[in-house]
């Protein structure tokens, strides 16, 4: 007789970079739809709105984006559903789903610090040193 241990569902981080030129209600709908999809097939663990932040490099000639972090658990079918929906949304500049490795520290409570070297930040940092 073979015993099978069930592992807990993996935790994922979804980072959304939304176009700031899109209307605020359109950006809010993308986030709300992602949350609804997650809650229908999995469990939303955490939701953070990091707001406008500079991009590390320009995307579609844009230097900043509206950042959101959604942390959730769920089956792989949920990942496929989210990826499909976010790929066709016009206001999504980029998104990334990352499997959180057990033992990884918690995400910071607020938005992480903006590092020098991000698009448009280098000049500001150099200007502060003068």
C-alpha cells in the first residue's frame, strides 16, 4: 500500500504593470477582473497597490506604470486563465506570475524602494548628489 502526501497548493505572485494612459476605471477593472478570476478558482492571499513607479526600461515608449501585486494560491488552470485574460487586455504593459518558493520572505508591506538606474530615475539621483 502506498501513501500519498498531498502538498499544499503553491503560492504565486502576480505583478501587473498597467498603462498610466488608460483611464483609472479601466485599470481598476483589470485588477478587479484578475481578483475575481483568482477568487473563483483559488484563494487571494494578498493584494497591494504600489501605484505609479518608473520602469527599469521603457516599454512601448513609456517610462512608468501603475504597479499591482496579487498573491494567491490555486491550480495551474488558474494560471492559464489569468495569462490568457491579461495577454489580450490593452492596458496591461507587462505581467509576470512567479511561483513563490517555500521559505521566501514575505513581500514588503508597502511598495519596494525605487532603485537608481530605473528609467528616468538616474538623472534625478545624480541631480540629488550635486
